[in-house]
């Protein structure tokens, strides 16, 4: 990437490389969620209006999930899942947001513990663009989007945010 930046075309605009974060609040900002929410568990598809056999949902579609790393012990359908890390030092399996990427992928594929996925037959490309604390940067995120497109993603999901705007 350094050679690409050095030898590539001259930039016409320069901006900061902002942090990107998972939806978890930053350390020290631990606001409690509003009360009264109940997890959907096995009822999530019914709540979305999906009834009947959904095991073929998403067949032939490639979905890219740009997030934290996805655990290999999560009970996900490994046949439909490919992983790629764009971090120089791939994230360790700990940290406050370490399970975030795994949770997002499980919403798509489901798990072998009875949680139905919305598109269990989709091909999912999990691209690690944030560390286990849920922190990354806009340049790595942009590289992830380009990589997802090059690998045939038809849908890209980004469950993250930033404190700044970046034209990249």
C-alpha cells in the first residue's frame, strides 16, 4: 500500500484518516441501554415476517461484512464463510468488541445453536477492518470496500461509525 500511495497519482484533496468504531460506546462512556428490550432468539425471522423454510435464503449472493474478526468457534457454517484480515496485526480474540463481527455474520448465516440466519445459503466474506476493541481507520475501511467489490460482493454491510467525514 505504501508503494501505491508513493507511486500513484497525486492527490487532489487531502483529509485526516479518521477512526472508525463499532457501535459500542468509547471506554468511559458506558451509558446503559433503555430497559424493556428482549432478545429475539429463535423468533427473529418470524418477527421479520419470514415464515417457512428459509434454508435456501441468500443462495448465489455474496455478502461482505466489514467489521472485527469472526471467531472460528462460533458455530457458523464454515462452508459459506471466507475470512480476510486487512490489519497489519490481526486482532486477538479478546477486547471489548471482539465478538461484534461474529455477531453480524451470525445474523446472516445463523448458528448451529438454533439461531436462524436471514440468508443462511449466502456466501459471506468477513473482512477484518477493526481490531478487537472495535477501532479501525477510514483508509483500511476503504481498502476493505475495494477488496469486497473485487471479490464479487453484491452486498456490503458496515456496522460501524466515525466521528468525522472522509472523502475516501
